[in-house]
C-alpha cells in the first residue's frame, strides 16, 4: 500500500483547508496509508512519531504553525521517508515550501488550490502550477490551466509531461453533519450570513439590503463572524447604533459538526462575497435545507442553480482586491489584478423580500438544494476521483 502525506491545518481547526483535508484523508484511507501533517498542532517543529485520533482513520503528526517553511518540509519528508505522494490544499501563493520539500526528495506533489478569481498572474503558473505534478481546482477555472505548456521549472523531480495537468475537484459536504434538524431558534423568518468581516466577504451588502426591508417585514437577520477584529468592531458599532434587528453570533474554534446547528437557525442563506474559489457554506446551508442568495460572479455562482436552489443576484460593478491591511488576515501582493464583482444591494433586497413573502416556495427550493448536495458533493466520490488521479 502506498503512503500519502497530507499537509494542512490541524484536523480540529475551524478552517476550510482543515475541513477539506480531514475529510479527504479519512476517505483516502480506503486506498492509501495516510499521514496527516497538521500545522498549528504544536509550538515548534513536528512530532517524531504519529498518533491516532479518535474517530479518524489516518495517522496524525502535529507540526508548528505558519506558512509551510521550506527547510521544515525537507526535515519532515526526510524523517517520514515512507511518504510516496505529497498532497495539500492551500492558497497558491503559500505553496513555495510545499514545492521545495517535495522536489528536494523527489516526491510527486499534488496541489489543490481554490482559485477565487481571474486573471491569475503569470507568477502563479510559472512558479507554482508548473512545479506540481497535478493541480486540482474546485471550480471551472481548472480549464484555464489544463494542457498549458509548463514554464521551465528547475526542481529536482523529472516531469513526465511537458504540459500542466489540471483537474476539477470540488469540495464535498458531510451530509451526516449538515442536514435539517430541530434546534432552538427565533420564530421569525431568518436570513443568515457567515464569514470574516473583510472586503471579499462583503458583509456591508447584507447589512444595507437588510436595512432596506427590515421595517417592512417581521424577519431576523443573523450574522456569525469574529467580532473581535478592528473591522468587525466598527461594523458591530454601526449595527448597534442603527438598532437593527440583527442576531450576532461569535465565531469560535469548535468542531465542524456544531456549525450544522447554526445553519438550522435560519430559513435562507445569503452569500454576498465578491469572489470565491468554492464557498463551502453554500453547500453546507443547502444540505441543511436552506436556499442561497448569492452574488452572480466567480465562482460561487457555480454552486447555485438559479430559481431552483436559490437566486443569483446580479453585480452592479467591479473592483480589485484591496491592498493588504496589516491588522487583518495576510494576503498576497500578487492578488491585486484579479477582478471581483459587487453584488447589487437593491436586487438583493428585492429577492430577500420575495423570500419572506413566499416562504413555502423557499422551503421547496431548500429541499431541491439538499437533494442536489447529496447527489453531487459526497466526500467518498470526490476522494475516489482524487485517488485515481494520483495513481494514474
């Protein structure tokens, strides 16, 4: 049996990368010996011996946090030399260490990266994608890179193909966790928004749309975020100053299973993001029986079927990613040229009002969305496709 090393955030972390890699690791254990290297699992370096975690099917090695360091990767793969393949999901601009360690020891590197908007800078293709044995992208942008001639890469691994192999690999949804259930909640019809208070997630659009209709309907507006960041505190102050009918929930590092209860406190999900590689919350909400109102822009709109599992809200303008704020989450300087779409606040407010006035139709759309997620986004099927690509 071949051994695959999966490099990601620690499996208990409340991050998208951890959720994806933990589920893939469990499913890939049907065909591989899986060693999961979890960053932020310990203060320094990495554990010299793997352990087993309750309810998981892989071996776990905690490592230090931060972007994967080049020399740390070399040391890890030297110590765990039984690893035949390296796999990770990360931002493409954070993959240098993963590539360096894999190529230093001639390990094939398979890289899943959620490209959230185009165009991509040439540096991404030249320095990252050309250096991977295969890349996996959870949206239609995979076609942009598949078959393109590699730009010369000086790594140690001899490439058997001169062209980049790009594969569509969506994120899955655990429908044993995300499903309709009875939970304590407000009796009024409730719209739900979740995410960090940041430019890409665009929480202002949800707040402004709610303000347009909150005096006309008896509805609640539910937001879950980390309210302790500087940006979030300013938004919180605005909501309180305007005395808006909002229920605010604090994000916490909790088991992912608990998030299923959060979705069930609402009736419709709102995704106002200006761009997204694969907004997992859309499918998680859908699996819980919630339709989604989503920006009709890359690439969130690929997981909402207009007027069946929700509504695609038109954009009213375009913008570029902002320059990094040193107080907020790190971004890359190379990201500036990508194009984001601003959701139309007026059209969003109209659709939210329609949802309130047509609650039976909203429930029917939620049922359609639940069936769609169960049919097309099962982790077992996604992991089997990944397994076939790795062994090809």
